[in-house]
C-alpha cells in the first residue's frame, strides 16, 4: 500500500511539474510575439 501511494505522489508531482514547465515555456514564447498579455493569462 505504501509503495502505491509513493508511486501516485511521484506521478502526480511529475505531471504537475511538466504542466508548469509547459505553461512557463508557452508564456515565454507568447511574450516574445506579443508583449501585452491578455487578462486571462495573468
């Protein structure tokens, strides 16, 4: 049971990290094209 919980936590943290990295890289690319960011992305 402990192993499953650890694997789940590791998977969730990895997915969240990848999502955060994707959002950050997307924001950087978007900022290069358009410096004025819309209110939704702030």
